């Protein structure tokens, strides 16, 4: 497996993010961040196929004033490719992209089933469990200091 990760055009990862995170949405429906000028799209690519992705955007952390805060959203790995380390490769590229923009703090709304993954990759739980209204799934806010 030769996976590379870095910044990509939003359109390259929209279908993957929608299939993984919002499978009930109709094909062709844009995903969050696709239309934001300040969003940074990260993709892990195997050959010509995007197999992992996320979206980054500058956004205040909801649990305190953190300078240089960026939110990680839309973290997705292709079905059948989970467990190969693709998510970690995406996160590494995301951290580098935020650092390159002088970001100091990265946070996300992590599905409860993904908390251990984020912890293995340097994130800390920053909120009690809550149900995210858009998905109806349990989440925790998590963060990683980059400075």
C-alpha cells in the first residue's frame, strides 16, 4: 500500500465523505466545507483513488479561548479500508496543514466510537458525552494542542 496524503480539491473527497458520514443523503449533495473559502481539504490517496479525507477550517473551540484554533470535520475512511492506518495518515497531514497556517489547536466533534482512535493520535477528550443533533449519534468534543 502506497498512501500519500495532503491538500486536495474539495470535489475529490465529497463523495467519500457523504458515503461514510451521511449515507442517507442523495448523491451529488454537497458536504460541509465544500463551499467555504477558508476550508482546507485533506485527502489520502491510493493511486488515483481518495481513500481517506477530512476538512479543516479556522473555528473557535467551544470550551475555551484557544488561539489559533481549527476544527477538523468530515473525517472519513473508505469502507473496506479501515484498519490500514489511513486515518492516522490523514490526521498527520491535517496537523501539518494547520501548523503551516500558524494554527496551534485542533479540535473535533468525535463520534463516540472513534474516541479511542483520536486518543491514539494525540487528542484529548474535552467534553462530556452528548448526542449530536445532525446525526443523532453520541459524540465527545476532542482536542490536540499543536504548539
